[in-house]
C-alpha cells in the first residue's frame, strides 16, 4: 500500500470529552438523585437517625425540584421562560411551607393549622395555576370550545367527589375552629382550580414531548397526594413520613425532570396552525367515566343508608349516560366516515390522505422502506364541463376515480386531491414500481371513452406526476412538491403521460418518463 494514501489516524479524544459522553443527561441524573433522596428519607428512621435528618432530606428533595427547573431554564432557554419561572416559584413556596411545617413540628408546636406554613402552601397554587395558564394560552391560541367543555365535564365530576368526601365533611365537622375549617377547606378548593387549568392544558394542542408528560405526572401526583392528605387529616391519621409523603416526593422528582429535559424548551411553542382535537376513543372513555361519577356516589350512599331508591336512580342514570355516549360515538363514527369520503368520487378526501401520509411516512422510515405519491390530473377537464355540463363532469370524475382505484394495490390509498386532481399514496414501493403503477393508471383511464348521461362517449386522458421518499424528498411536504412538479412538467410536455421524480431543464427530463408511444 502506498504510505501517502494511508488515511491519517483519528485524533485522540480527550479524557474529559470521553467522560462527558458517558455522563447521563441532566434530567436522568436528577431522577437518580431525587430517587436516592426519597429512599434515604424513608430509610433514616430504620437506621436510627433523628427526625431532624429525615426532615432535612425531605426539604432537600422538595427544593431540588425548583432548583432543577432554574438550571433547565439556563440550559435550554425555553420560549415560555416565564411559565417555568412560575413553576420554580411555586415549588419554592412549597419548600418554604415544608421547612416551616417541619420546624414547628420539631419545636413541639401545632403545625397543621399554623399561619406561616399554610400561607406558604396556599401561595403555591396561584403560581402553579398562572404557569399552567401561560402554557395553555401559548399552546392553544384562541377559543377551543371542545377542550373547554371536556375539561369542564371532568372538573364537575371531580368537584362532586371533593364535596362528598372532603369539603362537605370538613365543613360539617365540629372538631375545628372556624379559621381551622377555612384553612382546611381552602386546599381542596385550590386543588380543583389547578385541576381545571391542568385539564385545559391536557385537552389543548401543542407538542407533547417527554417534558409535557413529566409535567402532567407531577400535577396528578401532587393532586392525588393532596387528596389523600385531606382525607387523613379529616380523620386525624396523617403522620409525617407516611406513604403520602412518598407521592409528594415522586411529584417533586418529576417536576425537576420536566424542567431539565431538553423538550421543555418547546413546551410553550406557539403552533403554526391549531386544529381542535378530535374526540378520540380514549377521550370518550374518559368523559364517559366522568359522567358515571354521580351515579357511583349514589351507590355509595345506598350502601351507607340502605335506601333502595338511591340504587335504582343510580343504575338508571348510569345506563342512560352510557346509552347516550354509545349513541354519540355512533354519530361521531358516521360523521368521520362522511368527512373522510369525497361525495362525488367515493374516494378519500385530501385531509384523510394527508393524515395517512404523515403516519405512513413515519412507518416507512422505521422500516427503511420508500413511500411513493402519485398526482393524477384529468386533461382538459374544463372543456368537458363547458361542453357537456357539470353533471357530466361529475360522471367523468367518478369513472376516472373507479379506474384509478381498480389499478391500485390493496394497500394503496387513492384520494381526490382537489378539483379534477387525484392522488395515490403508495407505501413500500420502489421508483420503478411506482412508474409502472402510474403508467397502468394512465393506460386504464385512456383505454376507452367514459359514457356520460347514458349515451354520450367522452374520451378522457390523464397526466401523472410522482415521487418517492426518501429518494426524491426528505419530508412529506417535499414529497408533495416534487410530485406536483413532475405533474406540471407532464402536462406541459403534451399531457397524457407520466413523469416520476425530479424534473430538470424545464420540461426536459425526469427519473422515469412514459407516454402513449412508450
């Protein structure tokens, strides 16, 4: 071998760079640190440590969630930095409440109804609600009435549960002074307000990265821990260091991880175009479950009081709710079918095609296969409308659609793209196979005239442009643009022909070219 042709040896990687590569991401590191602090908090009593040590470890874990958010803001520079600072401030209030609560407890004073810890704990809720509102308004601009209604349904159900098992019993107990009762009731009320805004965020739009799900996990864990704490306080069973504290600690850990994950920078992104979310299956199940809360409360009261009328009303209400939901689900499915089907041709609509195209692009990318797209345009269609009228034009479109569908494979998706233009989404295909399919479609349409109005025979031809991904484009948008460019060139090359791939030299050349003489 010629020594001059030997490639130079790669430069050695510094030890510091190698260590940085092996270091876990910041959010994973915080998950490990937070989990270690939580485990230590519950292990200290068994190790014979003092309650002071246990309280210090708990407060460190609580403070760590807010500190992690501050570090994440400096690392990732999120667009909605104000919302993240509000989260950090909210967690700081919670940590302040924990510090004052444990300090008073260790000093032997009554901490449950002391002013300072309760004020600090309550201050976290407005800050938390404001942070969620900032995210909701940025992620879902304008009015998203369906999301508001869905959130309201669940909030009303949660309010009923809170009233029956927390707020109502707290209001009626005689063991509390008026100020103590007010302070106790304030927490579930604040939880309900936070729940309302959290549901608005959950049902709204926007990107849903790892940080989004970590943040939702924090919210649900904290609301769950608050509910259990309220029930234990009501019966006098709460003990610091119990399993309820484990739920709070898990929430702090998830909050810090949400603030440190790189996707936190995109959590407050304004979407370029917001489309109200569809009533998906999981959402219908969730809403149906929420409507069953009231009947279930009546069932609980039946077992408490033994009044058979309560059980009858509960069962009838539950059945009625489920029947209405089933009926609405049927109507929704019918509307979806109508919305996804073009009324003239019976093919899929452009919106259905675009949704399927996005899914297929991801699937083909995972499989390492190609995704093809054909755009088919009826030649001189305006002349058909002007000569024979629009009803005849519709018949031509319907018959053209039938011939296109008959030429496709079972896994292909033909659709009406707009006007006299059709599209065929072709998954898992090579460029050569796509060209043959396009020629088969062209030949099938031109094979014989279309009979309209029972007697007239109209000769119809089509021009076809196509492209494959990733050979001709890297994105779905690029795939459509390349296929459209090939179609444009096919029409300007004389019509009734096929062009596949990138077109160069105006109407000069393409990757694959077919015409009637081919």
